[in-house]
C-alpha cells in the first residue's frame, strides 16, 4: 500500500530517545536494552494523522509509553480526501495495531475523511483513544 507519511523531521516532532528515519517514515523505538524484554514477534503500530491535529499531539507521547519496547511506531500523515478514503482513514488520530484500529467496532465503519476523530467511551468523548483500548489491542497482537 502506498501512503503519504510524515513530512516533518524528528526534530520538528521534538522526539527524544531512539528513532530512525527511513525516507518519509519515522520509526520510534525503545532502546535496545528494553527491546530484549520482549524477544517475541514485533507488533506493527501505525499512528495516522493530519497536520495540525490536536489529538495527534496528545496521543503520540502516550503511545510511545504504552508501546515501550514491544514495537516501533510508524507515523503516517494523510494529506487528501482521496488518500483518506484509500487508506480507510476514520479521522485524526487513528491508531492501528497490526493493521487493526484500536477502537472496538471500527472495522465496520466507512465514514472516511480528513476530519478530527472523536472517541466515544462510557466516560465521554475524547480526541484520542483510551489507554485501555490501546493495551487491549497490543495484548491481542502478541
């Protein structure tokens, strides 16, 4: 699948710790000593967003902390409505673990577009998915 990915530098994202830039993709990684704690299969984590999304800025540090040494995080920027439809983008931010959206039931949705995404939970509406959903998705991918 061809996608538009991050078009900002690691410095612009104010990244600290280990990261690797390959073309337009930035992979956020835990230090090698932490990776050894999880010797099994690496989980694929993708954080999809559009430029200027407040939910993305809120979610990125939480994802890095929750993922820890289990996966690299691929930041994928969506730049057009056509691309949003092609990559099944439900709004910014969208977090996928091994290709599956962390929001329960999101697989059946088709309301793709360049828009802010709201996550509805029993506690209210939020600009980012709750940690519980992320942990559940990571656990299911192990």
